[in-house]
C-alpha cells in the first residue's frame, strides 16, 4: 500500500485508523469500556499485525452511543443491545426507503 492509498482511506468510515488508547481518548472513556463493549459483541475491532486493537470511525460512533446510554444509567449489556437494535432498525428503514423508491420509479399499468 502506498502513502497515497493510506491517505485516501482516512475518509473511509470503516477504516480502522484508531488505536485503543486514541479511541478511548476521543470518546472520553476508558480502554476497559472499549473492551467491555467488545465482549458484549457491540463492536469487533480489527487487529493490527502485532495484535493491537484498531477501531474505525463507524465503531467510534457506535461506542459513543453506548457510552451515552451508560452515562444515563443503563447497564452496559442493555446499552449494547439497545444500540444493536437501533442499528438494525436504521438499516431496515434504509432498505424500506430503497424499496419505496424502486416501486415509485416503476410506472403503474395503464387503466382503461
């Protein structure tokens, strides 16, 4: 991978650009929190060649939502489940919107 390839990937929300320490710092949380949401299977960080966890911007957004719920008093396991369900709902709504757009683009059959 060239330097140009690496810089281009920085705009990719799924590129694992953040170390665990940096991710915790950005979120204002602890590395233990990131481990806990990983154990709860909310996010699965990628691993570097040396085995270190790496997080993407998308994963940081998901972790931030979980932290918000935990800060409001929700147990971490419940917060992770809520975030998973919210993500599934958002995906279902996106798919439904695509189906609606596709259905609207098909012209209705002519009536007599």
